[in-house]
C-alpha cells in the first residue's frame, strides 16, 4: 500500500473512531487531517470531510438507532435544519475565500471547546 493510501486509511480510521465514540465530531478531526497530513487546500479539505463523514455518520446513526438512542421528536426537526444548513454551507463554500472558511472553522472549534469547558 502506498504512503498516501496508508495515510488516507489512517485518517479515515481516526475520523471514524472519533465520530463513533462521540456520536459526531469526525469532521472536526477530518478537516485538519486532510489539510495537514494529506496536504489538501482549505476548501477541498472541508468538502472532502463532508464526503468522508456522510457514510461514517450513517453507520454511527444505525448503531445508535439499534441501541434505542433515537427520539423522532428531536431527530426529525434537527435533520431538516441540518439538511437546510448543509445545503447553504456547501453553497457558501464555493464563494468564500479559503482563509475565511478557515477562520470560521477555527472560531466554531474554539467556541465548541469553550462551551464544553464551561
């Protein structure tokens, strides 16, 4: 297996592990890995993270649903909002410069980390 394929497989393993363990957050790990470890630019890293996370989320969701951790009254409205937000975000990614995307990503990560601390 080539070096790039081995790194990609390791990146996928880390992303999937984080997503499965925490029920999400794999994209927060995937973006820096794709950018720093695999050398993709900012926009491509974000776009590829979504494509990598989609099947991981589907598998994680199936595990949580089968374990009984599913409430339709919460999940369905959140899913509708997530789809709408995902569409808007994907459209914006095509227009925003990479440094703005990076700044927004850093701000969201910092706010999430601070929220978890306090």
